[in-house]
C-alpha cells in the first residue's frame, strides 16, 4: 500500500472539484423545478470519490495476472447487452439493474 504522501492531491482535488461543480450546475438548472437530479449527482460524487481514494492505493500491476479474464468478461457484457439490454434515447446499450443503469461500453 502507498502512503498518502505519494498521492497526486492536485489531480484528486481537481476531479472532485469538477464533479462537485457539475452538481452545482445541475442544481442551477433545476432551482425552479424542484428537481432532485443534483442531489443524486452529489451522492455519486461522494461515492465515486471514496472509490477513487480507495483504488488509488491499489497496485494495478496485480490486475495483469487476470487481464484475459477481465477482457473476456467485458466482451461478454458487450454481447449480452444486445440481447438483454434496454433502450434509452434510441440506443440499446444499457443494462437496468434494479433502478441502476449500467452501460458496459
């Protein structure tokens, strides 16, 4: 595991800052419509930031042992979306997993 002094704090804060700014922009478009998309976006920013910090400590070289398996699973998902995917905005490229949309491409 890396210690925190090896983090690129500027890059991490830039990603979190731009994502949070995106939430603010979404909020500004929904201010008069009482929309909740901005809060969903902000929740995803928080979850994504936690995952970012957790995975930045992970040694990616360990994934090289499983690269063919990861490649095969990715390709199977791309084929599966043709048969089991849902259409959004005219493209059949999404999985709907209990309210959570996932696009394998």
